């Protein structure tokens, strides 16, 4: 069981509806993961967060420790991504 306050993990739902967890040891790279929704955004000690997220929905709660999101949506072809409107 993972702690909801654990900043070293990102939780997501994949296209099959299964819950997945990606940790800092995988560098939060979603390039080869078929995630459709990001439930929790993790980041490492340098403030780097998720890379290559191609899903349609993210949590609307951006952690304050995140310092870099430049590659967050790299390769994402969705016209709209829910959760980042605010």
C-alpha cells in the first residue's frame, strides 16, 4: 500500500482501467505506458515531474514541490486535457 502523501510516486489509470504506479526509479517516464488518467503526480528531489504523459486527464492538484514540467505533455496529441484548466 502506498501513502497518498508519497511524492516519489505517480499513480495512474491505464486504458484497461487498472491502477498503476510509477516511481522515481523509473524517472516518471510515461513514454511506454498507456495511461489515460493521472491521479497523483510524483516528483523527485530536484523537482522534476512526469515525462511524456499522453493521457486525457490529470489531477487538478499540482504539488508545490514540482519545479519542472517542460516535458510533462511531450508527444500528447489530445486537443483537451482535463484537470489543467485551472
